[in-house]
C-alpha cells in the first residue's frame, strides 16, 4: 500500500516529467513505469547474485555477463552523464527489455512499446528520483505505483476497477491454498496482483519440496526447452495494464505466464473447465452488450451486469473440484430487484459448493472507492454439495477505513479470519451474535438465497432508561439560562472595553 511519503516522491518525479515537456498524463505514467521496471530488474539480478554467493543456484540471469550486458543494468548507468545515459537507454537498454523472454507474453505485450523521453536532463532527473524512491520505499510491485498514478486520472473509478490491497489478496490466496502444479487464473488480472500473491504463496509454502516439472510450470519455462503449460494465467482488456502484468510477473520469477489480451466475458473467450484456482476482483460497474456475451454465461445468469457475468465465468472456467475466491459488491449477495442476482446465488448454493462469504468493511478500497464488498469462496461441483455456509463480518483489515488508510493493528480481523477458516468445526458452536457463524443451506434457501450477514445475525438490544420528559425539559431550560447569562456577561465585558 502506497504511503503518504511515497506519494510525495512520486508527485515530485511526475512534476519533473511535466517540466521536461511530457504533459500527457498517460504518457508520463507509461514512461515512469518503464524506468521503474528497469530499476527493479536490476534488483532482481542482484538477488540472483546474492543467492549464488550463498550457494543457492537454479535461477537464470537477466543480463548477459559481458561488459555490454552489464552496462545495461540500472546500478551501472544511473550515474552516467545525462547525454550518455539517454543514448544508452534509448539505443540499448529499452530495446533489450522489449525482447526479454523471447516469444513470451512479456515480449508480446512490449512489441509496440516506445521510449519517448527526448530530453537527457529530464531522463536524468527521473532516474535520480526513481532511484531514491525505490531505495527507501517498500514497493511490493509495480502495480502499487501504477495504481496511485492512475488514480490521478480517475480512470479506475469510471470503470469500477480498484486494485485489491496486498493484505486482502494474501488472505484470499491463503484461504484457497494454491499448490504446486495447479493452474491459477485471474480473468480480470489488472496488473497481476492476485497472480503475484499466488506465486509468492506457492514459493513460500511449497518451494522447498517442488520438483523440476513443478518449477517449470511455475516459471513457464522448461529447463530442457520442451513446451510447458504455464501455471499462471491472466486476461485483460487494457494493454497498458497487461504490459505491467507481464513486467510484474517477470520480476517475481514467473518468466513466461499465459497473460494475454482478451475480453473474458465475450464469445472470444472459449476457456472451459481448465483451471484449479480462480482469484479475482472483477469490475463492478457497467454492463456489456448481450450479443457479445458468451451464451454459456447467460445460461447461468441472464444479465449484462459485469459483477454477475464474471462470477458465472469463474464457474465455467474452473475444472471440477476447482476453487475460487472472488470479490463482489454487496448487491450480489442480496439484490432482489433483478432476477439474475437470484439466479446466480441459486447456482452457487444449489449447483456448486458455496463455502464462505466474508463481509468486508466498506473502507477497504479507499481512497478510490467506499464501495461495500464481500469475498465469495466456493468449489465447482456442478452437482451441489453446499452444506453450511460460513459467514464472517470483518470490522477492520489492519488499516484505518478513511481515505488515509493508516496502519491500525488494533483493528485487524485477518488473522482471526484465517484461524477460524482453518477450523470450521469449531464454528458450529458459535452464536449468531458473534462475528462469524455457520448457516445451514436450508435456512439460506428459506430466505430466498439471501447471503447478507445481517439476514442471519442475531442483534442484541440492551435496555436504556432515560429520565422523564419533564426532567429533560427542565435540564434544557437550565442550560439555556446558563448560556444566556454567559452571553450577557461577555457582552458587558465587550462594552466595557469599548467605553475604555
């Protein structure tokens, strides 16, 4: 999550770009992203070198070991004179990063990329600013910085797209527990945040026991050069975000993912029963042309609303036994104004295995949106299997719920969510007055498939005794007299000062 100090530094770099004549905001974002990527590529190369020094091998170097290859590293060229640096980046470094990964998703997304910083002095200032920024700030990935810069344009709000905070992504990934060899997909991948979190989780939890075939699927590259099915897939309709997705994944050792330009809910997407894990925060706003929507999705829920169509898509793209954790607006849980909402909830409850609904506080996506959301967790069965649905009401996520989103460790339900999720049997004894409990599937059916927390929570009312009305009126009159007396004294003081 971007802090105030980081935002200030990004703003300063942005200002230097404007002063250098690059005034198109989208162009500023694009060029700064390229430079940040160059910096983080060198950080990854340094990590590979440190691992080798410790006897940990197995990772491919990004830069050639030749003098020509080494001078393309950020740590080498950042101190060059402005004109020398500009020529090197324009003629060697940028063409080099465009071709990284040969014919992988990265190189395909970079095919039309251009480097447009014409002024050597502007480039020098941008490089100095970015070096200071990334040397002092903990940036999880390029998507965090891109999101902040994009927020200046209000573009994400218009499309109902909001980057999921890293701690929420990590919670969702932990709950679905992706394992080595399992195919993971986000069909609305944005800047690949969910795929990165899944990759980090797999490497952390299972890295020491993964075999060569599993590592080949993880990176997308087989050691013997044979074709391999990538473990990570992502679809996106914004070419800039797709490019950043490929950059982000490459920085996290996923060299050749299946990341491509595709309108996921359209008829062009024919993927069916393929993935083991789906992780996504799809767009919440807007609708699509019904003629462009895949007929299979309309069969699940007859709607043009993207928040419904994407959940239907997750069901279709999962293989039997596959697991999904996705974020939906609260309207999906209880809306009765349109038939399609009820259709989708019945599909999840009766035809699939709905396991949990995590109701999140409305400030999770601030400062970009105050939308109220929930996390759905389900397993594809195509034959039902829903027994009890676990409901959890999150009151905090470890950050304040205002626009500042400052750390707030006293109000962090995420550890509790994960602890209770790992022992659902213990949830059977919980009262409906608590923040989590299990709801039998028949009770959900009896309530019209409503999945809202308050539908099943038991509210506890405490009696409050107030004084009689006459007593309250007397207290108000006494307070008014005291105010009048105070005003009179103040007026006398002011009149005295005036006369003096």
